[in-house]
C-alpha cells in the first residue's frame, strides 16, 4: 500500500505559485498536512506520484522520469523533496504521508497590488561625477496582497468532493495563511535544490 504522496510545486513567476497540498478534515475543519520525515526508510514503491504529467516540459508526456531526493530542514521540521527530470525548471516535489480519507487540493497563489505608501527609509547622499552632492531616489513601497484560490480537490478514497463552501470559508478565515507559508517553504526548497545542482 502506498503511503507517501509526491506532490508538485511550481513557481510560475515572482510571488505566483501552483502547488498540490494534502488536506485532512478533522471535526469539520480542514487542516494542511505538512511534509515531514519520521526517520523510516524511504521506498519508491510506497510513493504515489500525483499528476506529474501536468508539471512536465512539452514533448515529455508519458515518458519515465529520473529523480533525485533531498532532505530539507525548515525550522526544525525535516522533510523530503524530489527533483524530477523532464519537468519545467521551477518545479519540485514534496513527500507527504497520506491517510485514507485525506484530500489532494491544487492551489494557486497570485499577488495583487493593493496600493503604495511612502518609503520611510533615509535616502543616501552621494557625490556625482561633476563633484556635486545628490540624494538617492527612493521608490514608494508597493503593498501586495496574496490571493489563494483552491482550484481542484480530489478525495483519496474516491469520494466526490462537495464541501466547497466550507473549504472556501476556511481559506478566508486563516487556511490561506498556512498555504502561503507552505508555498514560501517550497520556494526556499526549490532554490536550495537548484543551487545545489550548480555546485
């Protein structure tokens, strides 16, 4: 029986992400299940690769992939990530332990500009080529809001998902912040993988 889901993450552009996450419903509330290793030996036969095709480069559909495994430490939480061949450059995968009645959700996080405010930093003074003093120009600070959209939900037990209103309400009430943090952790892990491959 497969117990580890291999879930994708893609950085589309700055602050814009698509990621597959595992949600667990407990007492009517959906909880984000974070990737975490418990020290047991990993066996690829116990892994279920979720929708890898949607993360592949064009021309590589239905082809087998090679993979590299990495351990990431996020504030003391150790978890596993994978780099797969034939996928787009800004893609990596996390290993998440499943339970029978969990749900896989595809989430998109998009930033929106909501305004600007004056930059309160003290500008630097510098000398120009002709010897005059000039003051550094400071741009206004851009205020961003990250919008979290759950685009698709699939139950592991093959049951149809019909709890959209409840889930969307919980996303608004705080689950969105957990999803944004998970995307941030993924971006750090992605950078670590790509930089490590250059060394």
